[in-house]
């Protein structure tokens, strides 16, 4: 199950979570449960694409199974498991923003808090998954009482790609569980099962920053073709061979919108590395020799290059949240790119009127 699909209430007990890189964490939490020393609230924190939601769902299923096996995996056939698979377990809730929204509404949080104040229907545990945890800004207060005085068997699992954006009042009441990018050899070992295209694998790992589930979802022929095209068009814009406005219009149609955001963040990161370290990683995103990239960027100073990376990261977030005019935002990234980022830090778009909204 991809993280994107994981928002539905249905829980597949055949999910591959815990993934190999989560085994130690699984063991730790299952032991804590067995020894009756689970915290009442956890914050799973780590970059997107490492399997946090799949893990949390699997762990919730384990907590609600009446007869988990020796390793804590849900049995798949007890009353609790059947209700989980049907998506109708009365002691399990999932709280997430509605599609197209960035915030979890106050009413939904109040409703959850009220339901957690009641007694459990089944085995005793009541589990709620909340993601992304930073989507509780105005609604956080409604959850504080539950976090401070949780009923017996209540376990809240908050999930965040950006833990620093989670309100400190929530963060401080949760036990933080870090879910980092696993070591690259582990990710490669997991990904290379039936696909052996090592060049594509290297490019996809570079694009996903090593996040395994994200890399897996990108590992296909379509990504290869798309990366070739973007690499050519990005190089053309940089060297004056293509109009940045035309390319921005074309890129604004790319689906999902986050793909462009991700690509541009990685591109700006590669350019920053090139400036600081003097070389590009093995799988360069641009279809252009390093010497030509350096020549095109010769007029930019290090601040320009670093500021561009910061802006690309912010732009990606806006694309992800769907709150930006995609074409306008891409223009604001590609026009400076066509000028070799010269003076970008002086005209820093983050400090100007946001014309891309
Ligand atoms: Zn079961």
C-alpha cells in the first residue's frame, strides 16, 4: 500500500508493513505492548515515503487483534481483525484532512476526543491515527485533554513528515518515534526483486532521496521517459534553448503535481552540491555535461544557488498542498533558472509579493 492510498479507513492486513527497515521498531513497540508499557501517544516522524502510515496501520491492527501471533502480527480472523478489514472497527479511527484541504477541522477532532472518552467496544484498546499531525493547528486544543488524561487503552498515533511544524503543545505530549531514510543498500536490496534496471534504480533513488516507498512507486518505464524529457527541457531552459514560460506551462500539466516539485527540489539540491563540492552526483538530473552547467551558472554566487534550493523546497510544499497557481509558481522557478540564477538571492521571491497565488 502506498502512503497516498493509506488514508482510507480500510486496512489490509496483508500489508507488507512492517518493512525490513522497520523490524527493530516493530519489535520495540510490540514488546512495549506485551509488557504493558506503551505510551498513550506517539509521534511517528520522518520524511515522506518511508512507510510511516503503513506501519502505523499495521501496528493499530496488532493492538486491536484479539489473538496476535508471537511476533505481534494480527491473526487475520478474529473479531477485531475482521472489523478492521471491513473498515468498521468501532475502536479504530483515522483523522486526516478532507481531500483538497490542508487542515483537520475542529469538529472532527472534537468528535474523536468525545468517542475516546467512551469505553472500548472490543478488546480494550482504542486506537486513533492522525495525519499529518501538523494539520491540527486550530483544532489541536480539542485534543489536548485526551492527550493529558487519556482513558484506559487509548493509543494515539500521530504521523508527520514535518515534525517541526507540529504544534509544540502536541509534540511535547507524544513520545517521538523517528522513522529516518533507511541505509541505501537496504533500500536497494528491498527494491531490486524483479526489476534489474540499475541505471533507472539509481535515478529513482536520487529523485526520492532514498525513501523506499516513494522510490518503489517511481520505478517504472514511464518515470524513465519522463526524467529523460525533463532533463532535456531543464537543460534547454538553462542554456537559452527553450522559453521558460513555455516550459513552465508544459510542466504545470505534469501529474501528480508533486512530481515537478520533487524534481525541482532535487535539481536545486544537485546544483547546490555542484557549487559547494564541485561535482554532480552520479545520476545527474540534467541532460548537460557538468562543465556546461557550471558555465551557465557562472554568474550566480553561492547565496543565489542556496536560496534557489530553499525556494524550490517551499514551492514543492505549496504544490503538494495544492495552494499555489502551478504555472505561476513554475514560472517563478524557471525564469531565474533561464538567467543562470544570477542575482536570485537579491530578488528572493519568498520576500516579495506572492504573485503565484
Ligand atoms: Zn486477530
